[in-house]
């Protein structure tokens, strides 16, 4: 996703310096005009705005706050925009540390997956000061179609948790509906044609259910990353003394899918974990 998002910034005429764990993954960006840097700190040293897009909160901490990280060399007045899905408390911490060094920060997680990233159609949920959001908005608009400031530091991450809770509940519903249709002896494709346009319709039903039916588990969004996101949401819910039993159930089913070797599959692979509970081998049905 990060490569596609960076590509849109290049296409809009922004000068870009980029670093990744594996340089070869940035080859296309370099060929398109991006400059290479060996560390996040080297990127920050030459940048007015630094975007980070990594997998896990530990990665965010290392890239932004760690040795040779962004804040070690960021210039006064620069802006750090973390577009990873991460912990709200970490976003608040980054905002606080950045302010102490004369640097601005935004948390700006996204929804839309790899397709949204490629098509510059992401939903971007932003936390941080309004004036900083306004300054960075032209960059956001190069990457997404829905860009909303949700509040101060951490608000973008909390909004992303709302997004992931909604997806989790919908995913188990899609899987259970398909399993019911299968066990009832229905044609899954024609069932979809009847239900996906009415009140039962959803993005997951329209886009992921067809992939489940044909057994295509190629990731648009990794199971491992979704388990991470749900874990963050459950931890935040616990901190707020909020019970979310539906989310907890889906989280455990995805953990079971990881245990079955599906961590690098797309989130639609949940159908396999649920099918196994009823003795159905989804891949050989």
C-alpha cells in the first residue's frame, strides 16, 4: 500500500525521498523519480513532511522514535504523518515528543486496502491539530477520496478501530451466510446475486464473498495485520471498560486461522476456520 500511495505523491509533482526495509521494493518509485535514503532519519533530514506506513506498532516506534528514526533528525516545523494502523496511545506519545522538538505530528490510518491505495481512493482518518491537517490536506487528497479530521492526536487511530470492528462483524456474517447456503445445497453464485443488492449488501459481501467461493485467498489485507488491529481495539476497549464480545469472538476465530497457517492469507480466508468447525473442508467442498 505504501508504495502505491507514494507513487501518487510523485505523480502529483511532489519531490519524494524514500526508504524501505528492502531497497528492491522501492525500485519502481526510484525509477519514477524518488530519491533513496538508507534510514528514516535520512529521509526526515531532507523532508518537510514525512509519511510512515509500516505494519505494527513496534515498527512505528522504531521508525519514528528509535535510533536513526524520523524524530532524531526531523527539522523544526516539519510534519510527521503516521499512516499505519497503530495504537492510539502511541500516536499521542509521538505527538507529545514531536511537539517538544518543534515538530508537528498527525496520525492518519487508512481504509480501502491495496485496491484503494492503487486507485487513490482511500478513506483517510486523521488525528492532530487542525492547522497541521489543513497544511497536509493536499497530500492526503492525492492518496484518498475521503479525508476527515477526527480530532486531536490518537483520534484517527480510534476511528480506524471503529472501522475494523465493523469489518470484523461483517466478515463473520458473510462467512456464516455462505456456509449456510452451502450446507443447504444452494448455488452460491446465484445466492449472492439475490442478496448482495438489498439490505444485506456490504463491501465484503460484494468483493470478498466471490473470492471465498472460488477459493482465492490472495491477500488484499493480511490476516496477520487484521489480528493485530483487532487486538488493539480489544485492548482499547478493555482500557475504557467496554465489553465487545462480538469482536472478541471474531478475533479468536482469526487467531485459529493463524494457527492453521493462514496468517499470510487475505482476510476472506476466515471462511476456512469457520468451515472447519462444522467439518467442512472449504477447499474441497
